[in-house]
């Protein structure tokens, strides 16, 4: 960006992270300082997103980078060190997207503000991030997070801190038995990480090759079998081999076997006995036992490729859904849960009703994951079930329901969303409802938003809520909407009225998002406004519109 404005804005966001970590710990949620901190942080994000659409932070042990620019440094290994706080749990990169809603930012700040040193917490930062199911905050996790940093230096430092007793060591050495001829010189060959990785890979490939060869032998026996008993016995051998492969996570071998068996079964010349035994093998692969073994493997911490598992489930029928649903409440790692969720998204069309039963789980996170699955599948039948969960006891579930109702785009959701707009019990639920109306993108949803904005009571809403309304309005880019926003922007009062100016500032903000050049003359006039927020938002909108115009040529 020109003049490094984005670098400056990124540094300000980092400073707001530090401020938020302090204030969110010190003050309760109903304290004005708490609320103002959240709003200020969100405003700084918006300032950054006026310049570019994505904030990518690279995390190191003591440093945080934005691109090639160092924007934060602290060489203390304490949780107060923001870089160390992220790095110690394996985080290597954080990405904040322009569409990030206020509620998601707040959830993020709440996690990083937890006192992990003094509070008894079962989960680490990454787990808490995943449980919040961020849609517009992305993160990269490196499990072996000490491999490429100053691990050796840390280890040496730790040893030096230990109290040594040379006389004690000498006594132990004197008492030790002789070990044979003294070796004058030993050539030490350093084993690099790449050597170990290559060795492990070769051993793994060797084991997989042996499994594949064993499978080939089983196929040869299968081809030569004649009686019903022989076919049944070979089928049992296949089951044992598949069970072993599942334990080891060798899903590729299982896929190869099933592909060959399916090809055999498709041959018209094959007898019914052969087809029956092949079907038994395929059903065994989709059994609860094998799915449990697969769950254990993907939950073991190994970095598994989800692609082979997605290929495997093409052989599964609807009976595989309940075992995978059970895994949702038993798996420990983020990676494993995500894999299972993706699997259930693919399996859901086979038995939609079984998936919906997960909405009755006593565990809130299971319910939220099921709602996510239904949203990803996009089946409009989910609306009836989601409407029944709007009054769930956990607000995180309610927010997920509202978000899903909006994205599914069913008009039946409109009354519920309107009702939630007037619910002052949780501001994030209200924000989710505003955004869901925008996701509906219907004329009725638009009318509701404009009606609320035009109401006299709108002036009394908090500034951040006003801005959210106008942010959602930017989805409609037609001339009628632009004219409405210009009228709001151009509105003047006889006396200086801060509430009116806030609304005008929000209109400027929305016009900047829409990118209408028709608004520029009105925005130029607001640059000289005495109201700080109106002036700043008008300046930002002008920069955004002019920048987009230059890009288009």
C-alpha cells in the first residue's frame, strides 16, 4: 500500500490486542471500558480493511510479522508476550478476513484474554479457536513447533540453570565398572531432521508395501476358491487385513482393495456367492468397529490427509452415519473433529434424518457442529429443525442457528430474525440477526433493515450496532440504495447532534463499501465536518472509492 498505511494500521491492531487482553481480564462484560475496548478494536480492524481485504500475521517465538515487516517484538518467554503466547501453542499464522463480524472478533479476543497461567483450563488456545468455529479468522498450526526455532538454545539455558555438583559426578564415575579398551577417537556423524524424516518415510512405505503384497496374495486365493466355505474364509482374511490397515491408518490400501472387489462384483460372470462375500467385506469396512479404529487413528495427532478417507466413504451406506456422529463427542483433536465433520457433510444426503438427531445432543458443541453440517449441506429441510433450536440455552448455539437460517435463505426465517433484532439480552445474537437478514438478501429483509434504520429509536442504539446495520446494507448496490444513503449522509440539523452525525458517518461508511462515485461530492463536503467520526469515515470512504476507481482504470 502507498505510504505504508497498511503497516501502520496493522501495528495499531496489534496494540489493540494488547489493550484488549488487559481490559477484558480486568473488567466485567457489562462495564463500559469492556464494551468500548471491543468497539475500538473492531474500528481499528475496519480501518485496516479499508486499505486491504485481509490481515495476515506471521508468528514467531518473539516476533509478529505483517508481510516482511516486523510489527511486534518481545524477547520474554511469558504469556504477556503476545508472540510467545500464540507461538507456544503451535500457532504459526493468523489471517483476519474483511468480512469478519464483530461477534467473531469478540470471541477471538476473549480466548486470547484468558489467564492460562492462573486459571484451570482444559483446552489450549488452538482448541478454543476451533470450538468457536471461526468463519473469517483462519489460523495455521504447526505441531512440531520447536523444530525450527531456538530449541537447542533453550535446552542449554535450562541445563545451565540446574545446580551441578562436580564432586558427586566424579564419585559416580570412579565407582563405575571398566568398559573395556579406551576408544581413542570416534567419528560422529550428525543425523539431520531430513535424514530421520526420510528413514521414517521409507519404513512406513515398506510396511504399506507389505500390506499391499499380502492383499495381492489374498486376491490370488480368492480367485482360486471354489466352495462357499472357502470364499467365506478368504473374506474373513480380508476383514482381518482391513482391520490391521485401519489401525495403522493405511486407508489407501483399504481403498485399493475395495476398488478391486467392486470391479470383480460388477462382472456379470461372477457367481452370487462371490458377490455376497464381497458385499460382506464392504459392509465390514463401514461398520462401527472400523470407523472407531479410523477415529482413533485420525485423533492420534498424526497429520493425516483427509482425501483418502473421503474416497473411502463413497463405499459407505447410511449405517456409517451413527458411528461418525458418536465420534463428534469423543474426539480430542481439532484436526480429527474437522475431518469427521467433513465426512458427515458428505454422508448427510444418504440419511438426512439421522444427522438431525444430533441436534438433541446434551453437549452444546455437538449441536453446533451438527448445525454447521446442515448449513454446509444446504438442504432446505433443515430450516424446520433449526427454527426449533432458536431458543437453545447456549447462546453460541443460538448464534449458529441464526447464521445458518440466514445462509440457507429461507423466507420462513424472517419472523425469527426480526424477533431477535429486538432481543437485548445478548448483543452478539442481535448482530448475528442483522447479518442473517443480509444473507437472506430478500426484498422483505431489506425493508426490515431500512425500517429499523429510519425509526426514531435508531438514534439511541450504540454506534457499533448502527454501523453493523449499514455494513449489511452494502450488500444492495442498486441506485435506490445509493440514493437512500446519500440522503442520510446529506441530512443536516439545526443544532449539532452527535447521534445524527453518527448515522451520517455510518452512511459514509456504507457508501465507501459500495464504491459509488455518485457519493463523492457529498463525501467531500463532509471532510470539513466538525464531528470527528463523520470526518474520519468520509475520508476513508473517499480513499476507498478513489482507490477502486484507479484499479479499474
